[in-house]
C-alpha cells in the first residue's frame, strides 16, 4: 500500500522537519525511523519493532561498508586527540599567529586546505576541522562559518576531482560506458559544485554574510558548541585523575607529519583496495576502490606510524598515547550516533521503494520528447529532492545515473547525456548539503565541533542560493549545450547576485544603526 509511492519519501521528510523545528537531531531521526517502520509493516507494532531494529539499526551497524567508515571515524578521532596531546595543534596555533594575520586569511587558509584534501569528503571534513579550528577561533570566526567552509570544500571538491573516492563511486554506477571519461567530461557542467566554490570565495573576499550565518558571525556563536561533559566524581578511596597535560615539546611537525602520513596512507589504502598492487593501473584502481576498506587501512596504518613517531620524538610516552585513544573515540560518539540513525533512516526509505518511485518519475519525464531540453534541470531538481530526503549523494547517484545512461543508450557522443549526468551529480551534492541527515553534513559539524542543527540552518540559505543559480544554468544549458558559454555566465550571475545581496544587507543595516 505504501511501497513504491510518494509515502516512501515521507519518513525522511518527517525527520528533517522535526530536526529543523525542535533543533534536536537524535529524537527527530529516531521518530523518522519509527514512522518508516510503521508504514512498511502496515502499522503493526511487532512488525515495526522488527523492521526498525533488525532491518534498520542492526543491519546498518553491521553492514561491512558502514563498519569500515565507523572504524575510520574512531581512528581519526584518536589521531586528532594524539596530535592535541602532543602539542602539535597548539604549535600550529602559535605558528598561525605569525603567518595568518587576518580573518580573511584564516578563511582562505581553510579553503586552500580543504581543496588540497580532495581524496575523500569524510577525511576532508575531520582533518580540516581539527587543523583549522584553533586558527578560526583565534580570528573570531564562528564555528557555524567554519562548518560551512569545511562542508563547501568537501563534497563540491571531491565531485570535481577525478582522483577521489567520489569519482570512483560515480564511475562504478555507469554501465556500458567509460565511467571515468564520462566523469571528467561532466566536470565543467557541475554547476552547483563550481558555483559553491565561487560563492565561498566571494563571501570570504568581500567579507560579508547573510541570513542565519550573518547572525552567527555577528554574535560569534561559539557558545553553540556543546561543552565537554563534567568529569565523573572520583570513586571513594581512589585518587582523582587529572586532565592529561598537553606536551610542551610539541612542534608544528607533530601536526603536519601525521596529516601527511594519513593522506599518503589513505591514498595507498584506496588503490590497494582497487587492486593496484595486483596489476591494475592507478586510474582503474581508483575506479574500483572501496572507500570503506581503503580509508580503514590507511587510517590504521597512519595511527600506528603516528604513535611510533611521537614515541621516537619523545613528545608523548606510551601510556599517554594509549590514554588518548579512548578519548578520541569518545569525541566521535555523537557523530557515530547520528550516522547510525541516518543510515537506519535510509534503510527505511529503501525498503519502502523510494528508489523505484523516483526512477519511475525520471523515466516518465525522459519519455516525453518535448521536454528533453529541460531534462538537465529536471534531473537536477529530482537529484536535490532525493538526496535531501535520503541524506546520501552516493545513493542518489545509484538511482539516477543508470537511468540517465539507459535513456541515452550510453552514447558518450551525446552532449545532453553528459549534461544530465553532471546535473545528477550536482543535484545529489546540493541535496546532501541541505539535508540534516547527510553523513557529510554530520562530519562537517563534527569537524568544526559545531552544533549540528546550527550548521544546517546557517548553511541552508547559501546552499539554496547556489542551487537556484545552478538551476537557471541547467535550464539554459539544456538548449545551448555548451559549458563554454553557460559556465562563465553562471559565475557572473552568481557574483552579481551576491553583490546585490550585500548591497541590500548594508542598506537594511544602516537604518537599524540609525535607530
């Protein structure tokens, strides 16, 4: 009754609406999961419990791919804690005082670092956050703005980087065509990713914000970051354990070296999982890579090397290193809990046939020859809605890309197919950006140590503006079918819109100041 209908998209919509209304993400996600279970079981209590627990939460946590991502998060949390305890983060903060003098410089440094770490969005979010958080704090940049900068240099950068886990995922969804060649040709048409980068740079250089982000910046909402929990009272008869001190021997190298090792080992882990050391070419190995396995291999190897390095340089002893490991795990518990619920909610939508329902909509549009030129804009909108409701870009790729390839018969000579593929990728990233249940959005909040709902609400106006300009670009591109014309026009349109918003915001602020 509810399967393969619009009802399949209702559970995530309920969860998202509740999260935005209540500002509480855990209960909102859980209510969405339960609602999905009720629809699937026909409102049977026993059936709902079985579907939610067995097919939802337990299946999500025990899924091999998800387990690999959880391992990566835990190890990365441990590495961040080790770098903090070794004094590497503090040393980088001292270095930044001498080399990063302005608020604009701190934001540009965050953008540059996020651009350089293009291998994987999870890796990007947590690494950039841990490195740049002390710098942006020092320059009175709110955690909400930091989370936006992290999020805007995660998926948008990965989706236009041919050597990344995202390129591998997209290539894997294309059957009957050269996936990597298609991915590269689609990059200039990925308007949302490219315009998001333009928008981020323009906001930084022009030094202005709007919407909820402006309020967060004006009040420097660091108070939204949840404080560390109060220490547990000491057990009777036992001595109270003091907070482990930060090493005074730490240098910038104790931050830079672990990060470089992590980058190199994660790249090696990804190509290893793709069969590079078994004879596959580098490009083919990346196309076949399993991000979960590769990042797990890379992070564990980097953790071991980091501990050995810290012991060899005598910034931490063995006991201090081992103490930092569970502390790092504890710092990742909120993100892990949200991810678990988000994966479970996705399982609910899958069981209700959300993919099949969306596929039928796309197919019906594609069969209508009179609107073929509007197909890129239609695919973009559907990709936005599906990714927003499901919280996953990759799942959206898996639904829409095979449909688009089949519609055009896998003909790489057809420029409209390339445009539609890019529109699918752009829409998936856009919906992923807007969704509170997106894993990338969750990771950006965790990396910035920003309240998750605050990050979503402050980023949403920016994402919607970039989406609106992108939609206009896709409407015209469907007819013109040339990125040489449409991409520059889109960039100019984005800059003009931002300048108008800045002028309007200044005009509104002046009367308020006069009062």
